[in-house]
């Protein structure tokens, strides 16, 4: 009987985790929940980005580093050799000041660049303005549409990202240049700039009407193209891309 009682106590003790083990199990559950929140595009390939260990953080990436920013999901994914390595929540541009969409490069890195930019700055070569990936002194805004077009990160996250990303690294920013806004289609005129201007330039170029630089900035050469396009579709003579012009463009 004494042997059976001792065996029972041993089995009970083996099945009940210690308090430290319980906290460890709870932490694993939280980490698994975070992994499941990574976009399905990564899950479908079986490549799930997880936070590196402390020893891995100090090791620079072996080869190519690039960044993918999704303005709809408000996420930034860093890729090593084309494979997702780590994903972070970010804040992107407000509807009236959207984050530029397209393929850009990191052209400048700086620490403690200025008030409001957090602890790190990665500047991008957007042709129509000064935009970058940076930290923030407003961490509560992460995950929302809050900036003037830059990509904001938690300071701890941008500090982790900063040493991995060299000058020249590719940054791809995706989203819809029209439905991103509210209202989605703004009237475009001379001196306007943005991803929506770039899409209009691309369409006019495909139609053979625009021969200028597709850079998201409305200059005099685009204005002439717009006049010609509106005349071809019997629209009023005006230097504007408005609702009838969007419809004629097929947007």
C-alpha cells in the first residue's frame, strides 16, 4: 500500500507543471497566436517568420535583404534571400497623406534622426517626397493609418531591423492606390503627386499619350497628355483627372 501511494504521488507530481513551467506554457501559446496572425501567403508556403533568438539577433544576414510593406494589413516583413524572416506591425499614411506604393531603395540610414522619428531612420528614394521607415514617440498609433506617409514602427522593432538592412536594400510597398484613400478617387491636377498619379501616368503611357517620366509627379508633359486624352473622349477641355476621366481610363 505504501508503494502504491508513493507511486500515485509521483505520477501526480509529473503531470502538474511547476509555476515557472506554467508561465512557459502560457508564453508558448502567446507566441503561437502571434505566428498565426502572419498573412496566409506566408503560411501557405510553410515559411513562417518568427522572432529570432538573442544569439540570432546579433548575426547579420548572410546575403540579400529586402522589405515588403503591406499598407492594407499594416505589416512590414523583412526577407532574407527572398524568404520571410520577421514580421512587424506598422502604422502607415493617413487617407489624406497616403504611404507611397511601389518599389524603392533605402538611400540613407540614421540614428536619432529627429524629433518624432524615434530611434532609427531608413530613408527611401521616393521621387516625390521625403519618406522613410522609422521609430515613433507615439507607439499607440502602430497598426493604424496615422502618419504623413512614412512607415512607423515600435522603436524596439526598428532597432532590431536597423542593423540587418543595408543602404541599397529593396523596399516593396503594396496596396491599392485608389481605394486606400477616402474618398477613393481624388481629382488630380497640375503639381499633384502620389501613387495614384503614377497609375494614371502608366495608363496614359500604355495608350501612347504620355512619353514623360513615370514618377508620380504631374508636370507640364503630363498636362498635355491629359488634354489630349480628354479630347479623344469628348470630355470638357480641362487639366484634371476627375470622375469622367477615371471612367474613361477604365479605373
